[in-house]
C-alpha cells in the first residue's frame, strides 16, 4: 500500500542509508562552540567595563557643571549632591561622591572593574584616580 512501487522502495532505502552524527563530529562542534565562547565572553565583559567608565565620566561632567552653576549663585561649592539637583544634576547608576571645602571640590565615581574617576574644580575632564 505504498502507492507507487518505485517511490516506496526508494524511500525505504533512503531511510535505511540515513545516518546520524558520529561522536567525533559532535565533540568537534562542542569544542568549536567552547572556543567561540572563550573568546566572546571576555570581550563582552570588557565592553561592559568601558560602558561603566564612560557613564562615570559623564556623571562627573554633569556634576561638575552643576557645581559651577551652584558656585555662581552661592560663591562656594557644595558638599551635598542634593544641592545640585536644582542645577540639573541627578544621581545615576555610577554613584558620585563629593568632597568640598567651599572654594574647591573633588568628586569621584566608580567606573567599570576597579576603575575610579575623579574631577576637581580646575580639571577640564575626569581623570583616573580617587580624591
């Protein structure tokens, strides 16, 4: 009841000759996937650290701008980040901390990995290091 006798016989022979993958072929595929993962994962983690570094530096620039605006109004820098909220600063993921002595300030924020960035009143851009 195969219908057409030639087609039925061909189909049965094709099924008999069909084979799966050998153990060696499967192991080769697993090894290749492992090598690709070993290359991709550290690259991905490195990109995350770079993104956190960039976010920390951006937070510090925004906080420095707010500090300058605060100074223009009060003739001193603030040690309280809540004072900077009215000048456009909002705390982000990279937590900025500030130390101020009235006429100067130093702010720092953690970046990716063990990186820390700081910014002072005279600096034009964030620098690696702590206050």
